[in-house]
């Protein structure tokens, strides 16, 4: 099935496809509408699902694309959020994912971050996360990024549904990402330096 995935940046004309993927009422993982990494925790909790949906739709309509959407035979089946680190303020500031103090940091806007995935039931465990992450790296390169970060999960046991939304560490290792910090036992912060590809 992997060779039949088509992956495209999420532009405003693809909003209906994302809405179908996330579920117009469900809103992906617990009604997040991909706003969880983008705003402070208190602001996120204060928003209703409909507010999160409206806020994310405004981001999509304003551009640039905040991520990639994957299709199988014309049906939206997967999502990956990718963009400059500063666009995801919670990711940028959180203890587990903030930039390491002991690593030479380039300009923040030139470092992209992969912050989440959502894959439709029936398409999980088929390698789609790897395809999306690989396409996200290419998207970052096309936008002149110098590095891509992801704060993945390194599971000690099989994951329950939803736990892997931040990305699975083993998938990122296979793509050439290296661990640059680990502030939580199961959450390595990983980076791919694009100049070393």
C-alpha cells in the first residue's frame, strides 16, 4: 500500500479533506485540531473544540501550509504537522522539546519542528508515519530550513492508541535523526541537520 500514498501540503483548498480525516466533531486526537503544540497550555484548555477548529482553519487559510496531508486513492488518511519552531509556541517552550542550551542553535525560524501525526484507523502500522516524516523533511528543505526537530516517544512497551502522536523514536532514527536531549525518560528530542544529509 505504501507506494499508493500521495502527500501534499495542507492548503486552504484541502481543508475539507482534513476535516474528513480528523472527523468534523471528533477533531483528531481528543479534539485538538492540531492546536495543542501551537498555544500555551492554559489557552488550549480554555478553548472549546469548535474554537480550536476555527483557530486552526484560520492558520490554514492564512498560510503558509502548517503541515502535510496524505491520501490513499483520493481519501485523506494521514496528517503531519511541520513548520518553523516559533510557530509552535508550546513545543518551543516545553521542558521536553525546547531547544537544548548546550547545542549551538541556528536562527530559530530556520529550524523546523515536526510536532504531531494523526493517521486514520485502518491505515496505522503500515509505515505511513515514516512516509509522512520523510516528506516533512523534504518540505523543510524546500523552505530553506537548516534542521528539523521532533520530540518523539521511545516506548518501553506497546503504545496505546494516541500515545504515538508525537512520533515514534525508532522511525526517526531510521531517517537519520539523532538525539540531542532527553529530559524525560521516554521523550528524546531528536534533530536532523539538513546540511549533513
